[in-house]
């Protein structure tokens, strides 16, 4: 499993020969100006919620690639009206796709489309594929619901927001890694704009002091599990 960071909360995940994008907000992010969305491959696009900084490039990429959008019912319905194939989910539900299984799990946040219309309840994803299991938290506060995840799935990586202000910050993300029983963390949702800028060295040191590994990738860099 290869995971590429495209800035903010945008990720590319490659499982065998299947390409997955998560929350593609790239063309509107000046820090990701070197990423060409026309060159990105996508068989599936996973969307955690309806905020513009998570859906901006969904329509363009899905229509170019024919990708299936996977999200909550309201987000899926929105993109279906635009002629995009979708797979609707809701909290607690699991579906087995050709790359593995996806479970839509709770997140505590808000969710509305750029025009203010209702975007359903936000969520995260637990993905099991290629004998690797990852948790993509989405935009969320720290929540006790995270403790349910390791009761069913042993994680190899937790992808957690760490920018604070709109989501949990560094200290709460450390608690979250305890809750999901995963000490290997990829941080995201940070540095895109002023409200969520972080001190990278401080963040890494705080995780290290708790015997955890926090990875902060440059935009366009990747890790392999």
C-alpha cells in the first residue's frame, strides 16, 4: 500500500493496481501548486464530508477518470446529480470493494456544501486492503468512538488531523493514537492557512516523547506500508 500526501487532507492511496483519492482539495491550495490534478489517477474518490476544502476537485477528477465517489448518503446524492457514479455509505457500515473493505466511522465536525446546503454527517474511513489496515480520521475532534476501532481492526497506520482550531490538535491526536491503538501516525490537515499552522519539530517531539512516530510529509511525498 502506497500513500501519497497531496496537501491539506488530500491523499492518494494505491492498493495493488487500484488508485484511490481522498478529499481532493488540490487546485485551490497554493501550497500544492506543483501537483497537476489532470495527471492524477483515480478509480475511487473517498470523501469524508462536504466542506469545500475536501471536495473542491472531486467533480473534475471523477468526470475525467470515471472514478466512483464513496461518501455519506448526502454527499453521494450531490455528486450523483452531477452525473458521477457514487457508492453511498453511512456510519457503521462496511462495504467490500475490489481493493478491500471500507468502513465509514464517526467523526465530530460539521458538514455543509459551499452553498450552505446540508452535507450529511461527517465521517472517517477504516480501510483494510493488501493485508494493511489504515484509519483516515477526516476532520474530527477527539472522540471516545475511536476506541471502538481497535476492537475490530488492528491498524498499521492512523492518519490524523493535527492542525487544531477546526479539528483536534497535536495533544489530542496523541490521545487519539492511544484510542485507536496505533503508534504510527501520519499527520494531515495542517499548515494550509494561518489558523492551522503548526510547529513541526514540536509536534514530532511530543509524539516521540510518548514513544510514537509522527510523520509529516512534504506535499507530493509518499510512504509505503
